[in-house]
C-alpha cells in the first residue's frame, strides 16, 4: 500500500464515529491497510461493516485485506451548497469506488477537478491521517 502523502484533500464535513465492534477496520486504516469483512460461512465481502451477512445471515467474519485498487463506479458532483457546511467547497465530487475485489466505497478522488472524473477511471487508495484516531481512505488516479 502507498505511504501517506502530503497532498490537498477535501476536509471532511463530519468525522466518522468509531463503533467499537468495528475498531479493527479503523485500526487497519491507521496501518495503511484497507480491510473489509468476509463472511465466514459464504465468503461474501461486505462493506460498510455490519454485524450480519446479507446473503446467508451468518454473524462470524474475518477482515480481508483489499488491494486498494479499483475504478470509478459512479459519482455525483454537488454544485449548489444546499447545506451551510458546503459553502466554499463546491463543486465537490462524491465518488463510488468499486474495488477490484467487489465491494463499493464512497469517497473522493484527490487532485482532480470534478469535471474530469469519468466512470471506469482506474484508482488506488491513499490513506490520509485525519487525527490521532482516524485515517480515511481517499483515492487517486492510477497513472
Ligand atoms: Zn454469508
């Protein structure tokens, strides 16, 4: 996985709250690892973390290491700040990344104008440490 980089990132509007049952997910991010749950019964990968497999309703799982590579599955560009938190932050692209292993993550792509984003663009994860507890997965284009 890539080292953390000194690059411009969009400030998150709100920081995530760490649920204790998913602390391993957050600990992995702080080690520059992107892991998702893998059902111990049917091997379905699931993200975001949740207590039960939606396919077989099994609770046990492992945390599978993802490659961090994927592509733009979909995106939306916000132009009008419909909430005061968006003032000065638009246009802002919110992107759904389809990891090569299958799960979808909602994130942002760094260092690209929202007007340049295209479905199918290849991306890789970039880990950005936000504070002492939270590292977030952003994405950048693969050259
Ligand atoms: Zn399952």
